[in-house]
């Protein structure tokens, strides 16, 4: 009887400690990025003139659970020019989980198994399972991918032509990742004020591998047992502002 009671109490406590799955609500999140007329130097310093007129959103929430990480509150800055989308992530961290040595000269498969930020961008509102994926690690390791969930493997060899940089501030315990993504790598259509893309922003953080790590989303996808990233029906919206 005592053993059964203990198991019951322990199970109840574990259930209470395990956050519930989240529920995606409509409308999903939106991020309006301002237009900048002239190209800017691409750098990872949020205080630099490059990012002076950028807009910001923040990411603290788990992708799939009713859970937040306030000490890891990640700021994402963004703006666009006639040719490119600029994004900057500022990522406070507890510890770092890195691929070493870095491999910056070519795409690194499996980058999502370590600390990384990710951007999913798509202009197709009819075939929502088709979009682009861009990833950056604190070491400036990277990968870019053409995603088509209905025709896996067909995007191999695709290259976006993007530029990126990353750095680690060990004293402040923040790492930064910045990129310049050619608009034409996502869309063949003209991008102008009022254009909307489907988008989501992600961060994977923490030691080890597997489900004990922290999977964060700007727009939680609330995927349950599915891959918490590739849930295009629950993406947010990137708005190209004036």
C-alpha cells in the first residue's frame, strides 16, 4: 500500500512538473521589418549604425509546451533593402554546445544538433509546405536548405547566396548571429512594401542532445509529437514595411 501510494504521489508530481502542450492561436505572430534605402554593412554589433533603424521581436517560448525561458530571452532585429533581408539574433546563454573545430567553408549537416538559430521563410501561401531554411551556429557554422515536405531530397545542391557572421561574447554570455539573405533566394516575385512572407524563427539551446534540450520558437508551433520546427500551418508572418 505504501509503495502504491508513493508511486501515485510521485506520478502526480511528475505530471504537474511536465508542462502541458501549447495550443496555436490565430492570428499567429507577425514581424514588420522596415525598409532601408541603401545597403548596410552586415555585422553582429546591435549598437552599430547598421541596426539603428531595425525593428525587433523577442523569443522566449518553447515551441511545443506552455513553457518560457526568460533568462534566454532572444532579441531578433530586422530590416530590408531592395535586394536583401537583414536579421540579427542576440542570444543570452547558460552554456555553449558547439561543433569544434568550426567548419565555415561549407554547409554543415546536422547543425541543429548543437546550439543554433534558424530562419524559415516562404512566399508561397498556396503550397505552404515549400519554404527556405537558414541556420547559424555561434561559431558561424551554417547551412541553407530548400525545403519541400512533399518532395524530400529534391533541393539538394541549392545555394541561397546569403552572407552571415557570428561571434561569442564570453564576458556577457551572449552570442550573436547576423545574416543578409537575398530576397531572390526566397521569392521570384517583386518584394515591395506590404509584401508578406510566411516565416518562423527558432533557437535550439542546451547541453546534450535530444528532448532535454531547449527548443524555442518566435511563433510556437505546438506540434505535439511532430518535429516542432516543420509545422508550416502554424508559422507567423514577416511583413515588409515602408
